[in-house]
């Protein structure tokens, strides 16, 4: 596990109480539907697993938006709808930043999930390689 992937708010897995801290951290990072339910939120392993899949879907959605924004929104540009072409380009930067943020978070959730699995099963699982890089973001972000 790379230290750069490990969330700063969670003690390292060799520290006492790290699993409780991991559960609290997951609860702050992920949507309430994954953490508010006593059954779902009561299991850090389940929360991390669901969180990984939730984040993967979010990343894919942001990437799709970024990849298609210029083409799809250009057809809507014009004074009638109040959408200027210059505004379309301005939406790309926040989308790229959000993809980077979500990718970092996904890698952190993977690290926590891996540590939870190692604590339970004594084995590590690495995140899948997607798009030629580490984690869902790939080497180049969006």
C-alpha cells in the first residue's frame, strides 16, 4: 500500500482503532445512502465495496460529460437559449478537476478496502488497471 494513497484522517492499519477511524472516514466521504442505513453503514467492508462502485460510476459520468461537452453543448449554443460558445469551454476545467478529485478518492477507498481485506483475510487486493493507469482515473485524469 502506497502511503500517498492512504487517507490522512485514518491511522495506518498497524495502529489500534484504525478500522473505526476508517468507518468514520468512509461515512464522511460517501453519500448518505451508503452510510446512513445501520446495516450498510455498520460494515466498513460493505461500505468500502459499495463506495468503490459508486465512485467508479461517478468518474465514468464526469468523463463522459467532459468528452462530449463541446460537441453536444455546441448544438445548444445561441442567443435563444442564452448559451455562448465561450461558456462551453469554461465547463471543461471544473469537470476535469472533479474527475481528478473523484479518482483520488476512489484510490483512497481502494486502499482502505484493501487494508480491511488484509486485516480479515491476510491478503491484499490491488485496484484494477483502467485506461492504462492506476485506478479508475488512469494516468492522465479525464
